[in-house]
């Protein structure tokens, strides 16, 4: 699994995202744990040194640095690099989402019940639940349709 991640997920996803994000801010990013000597050493280590059971991620690394890092860092759960969609849909993208996903044209497509969409939206806006990723998917679906409508000849787009 380590080799598969190293050959696929790391370069095609994680490193690409870091590169785009750092370049956007005119920063040069460095990944010290990708030093070839470090990586070669990690690949030679037995698997049970790197993983202890199903919850012991990065066990050897945590052991190596336990005297240098505070316990709250060593014991916290994994954190991703998600974008704040929830906050965006309560802020700067609020009107854009409503104008697109709750428009007459979008609702007329008949994919979703209007009351269900409005309920999801209200629940998100109230802060009761964070539906950011669902709202993003709905917005992308509608924007896809609008783009497709523009690209189709007039006689076909009237049917959509």
C-alpha cells in the first residue's frame, strides 16, 4: 500500500495540490519527508514499525519525535486539507448558489424535490448541519447543465 500511495496518490494528488497552492501565493514548497534517503529508509523498515494495529498510523515517527512534540499533536486524529465550503455557502457563495440551484430552470429539470433542496439549504444556513459538499455537488451539476445548454444547438437545448 505504501508503494501504491507513493507512486500514485502522492504525486498525482497531494504534491500537485501543494504545488498549485504554493505557486498561487508565490511560495516555494518543500517536503522534507520526501528526501530520498528518508524515503529509502522508510521503505526498508518492517511494516509493523510504521503501523501498529488499525489506529497506530505513523507509529515509528511518533515514537521518534515524542520528546520534541506536545502530546496534543502526537495524539490528535488525522486532519485533511479540505476547503471551507460550508462557510463559503453561508457567505460569498450564498446568493450564487441560490440563484443557480434554486432557479426556476434548475428546479424544472426535475432531478430533486424543491422542498428537499430548500430544506437542505435551510439546515445548512442555520448552522444545524454542514452540507457544504452536498451543496457543492448540486451547484456543479447545475453549472454543468448550463454549460451544456450553451454548447448545444438551439433546437436541442430547448428540450433540456
